[in-house]
């Protein structure tokens, strides 16, 4: 097919070292008589028993045994498969080839596996050759939001806002490094001692970050923020309890009447999901340009131009920052500009864009409250090296930003839109703001679930007249305090 199943070489003597039977014949070796059994034990098994000080249960033993077999079979596959032909091979042909090579190797190694173990082994080998090895099942699991690897023997996932330890492990640090190298080399990057950290994007759009030794002390650190294939619409978020229908009606009016919006929140609070949902209110006739470090936004409009910043190459040149993208975007006649996350000197260009005819622009920012978000904007302007009086900086922010939407991940793992705050202008040297909606926490259940409800604050929107002029006349009772669903 692609290659011979086995090279006619002296590879077979190596197979004695595979400890496939090592997990079960520990007792059998003790019952064997004759001097021949003695020398073999210290040579291959002593290091293994020394490493396994803690007694392992049957399932763990079985997994370890399968893992050892898999490592040897994977080495054989690399020796036997014609890797250049894999690009044109169909999945069925490749699976058949892997199964055939694995079966022949198992016969030579005198290892008997049941049907379930054999199917698992073939799937793992297929993932090793074509995918990301042990991470592949987690990437296919739709309930997993984040994958966090702390060295080869500890893999955590986040499900429903909570972290949990999985039984997924890598054989050793070399195995983990090989998977990391496979990911980064696919996007033309490298990671090693001289360049020990890397940001990349997987083929499905998931965000990937890795740090390797010597920076990572106890083994390589990997984090993967999975890319949601299905975009959550506003109705979905209302149904999940992220915010209420009244808040959705208000946000629709705000986005449709081209207010400039900042989505604020901590890491993993749902800022990008909220930004995606808000973008659904943009009219299909408008030209939208998106600028991101890692392309995550999923806009459904027809006229969308997507840009992604680029880090420097191996020689340290060729970097394209978000600020470079933003400057060029201003020359491309956009109706709206959406920046995935503002975190540096591009804040200057973003605020200027909001102030110079690109109304309705949106971005996200890391902050814990609306007031903190404004302070962060001030700090980023200062860090960009722009020397302006504080009053001038605040005046620029107050005239550019109209609305701050605060997203938060609560202690029970749920994500809520905890506040919608309007920026109303300046009072002296202070930016004046008013909260229109908030999430009111009441208490905690015995299961540590948050008890609370959404409510309006009773303050009438500063932009009510603007809404009315654009044809969005919201009922007055929408701003009356209420208990959300």
C-alpha cells in the first residue's frame, strides 16, 4: 500500500525490551526456575519496579501496559509507513495500513489483546500519526472548553466552568514535546530552549500556547482554548441565563444605533462569546473589519474583512502588530471596526477610530468592572508613551466610549453579564457613568450554586432619545427594577 509492513532488518531484537508483558508476569517471573530468568529481571524490570512504588489498580496497570505497547508500535509505524504518501491517503486506507502493521507487530511480540483493547490501540496509533496523540479525544469532546497540560502526566480540562483532572497522560516529556513540535511546525513556528514559549492556532481555530523547559520547571505547559464550532446566538445566551430578554432588547438598540461598545471581563468570562452575540445585531449592509491576535470571532454578515496580527519570525523580523492592522483598517473604508482584544498601544488608534466616524465599533478589554475598564484604558494610553494631560485622556475616552458591558465568570463556573454601564460624559475631571442593568446576587445554595437575578437599576437610558430617532423606542418599563428569568 504505502510501504512494506516491516523492514527486513535487524529490528526484531529490539522488541525484547518492550515491557508489554512486564505488568502481568511479575509474579510469573518469580515462579520460573533456572538461572536464565535471573539476569533478565534486573536488566529490564528493576528500573520499572523502582518507579512504581505506589501500588496501582488493575485499570491503571492495563492503561500503562497499553501505553508501553503503543510507544513501540508507534516507533514501528514511523519506520514502516511511507510518510510522504500519507498526504494523499484516504482515512480508510491509512487505518487499514496502521491496523495491519500493528497486528503483525503484536504477533511478533507475542502479545494478545482483546477486541476492545485492539480497537483502542489502533485509534490511538491513528491519532499519533495524523492528529495530536492523547489530546485528540479531548479536542473532539464538545463538552471541553479548555485543555491544560502540566507536564506529561497531568492533563486538566474545563467543563461547564469547572476544572477537572483527566486520566489522559503522555508517555514522557519527549512524547509531549513531539506533540507540541507537531502543532507549532504546522504553522511555521518553532519552540526550543532558545525560544521556549509559543502562541499558535490549531487547524480548527483553537488557541494554543506552550512553554517548554527550562522555563517550565516540571515539564512542558500547554493550554488550548477550544474554538466553538457553533456560534451561540443571543437567544441561546438568554436561554442559558447569561442575561435577560430586556437586556437583549436594550443591547440590540445600542448596537443598531451605532454606540461604541467595550466588553469588559476577566479571563474565561465569555468576552469573545458576548462580542460575537452583539455583532449579530449589526446590519448586513455594513462593511465590518475585524482585527485579532488569534482569529476567534465568527461574524455572520456578508461584508466582513478579517485580519490577524503576526509575531516575529525566527530571525526576529516580520512582526505585524494589532496597531499596524488597525492603521491599515482605517484606510479601508470600514463602517465598523471590531478589535478582538485591546491590550496595548493600539488603544490610541481604537479610540481615534471611535471618535472619527467609525461609530458602532467594538472591542474587549481585561478588567473587573466598568470603572476598572476606564482606568485600564488610561493606563494603556500612558504605556503607549503618549504624553497627554489626564483630563485630555479622560475626555478622549468619554467621547469615544458609549457603553461598557461587564461579563464575569462566577464562583460556581456560570458566566453572566453582571453589568451594563453607560458613559455619559465628563463632570469636571471625572468620567461620569451610570449603570442601567446589573446582576444582583442574593446568596449561595448548599451545592455552591449562585442565587441571584437580573434587574434594571431604575435609571433611564442616557441614549433614549438617540434610540427613538433611530426607530428603537424601548418601553419605559424596561428600565424599571425587575427580577429576570
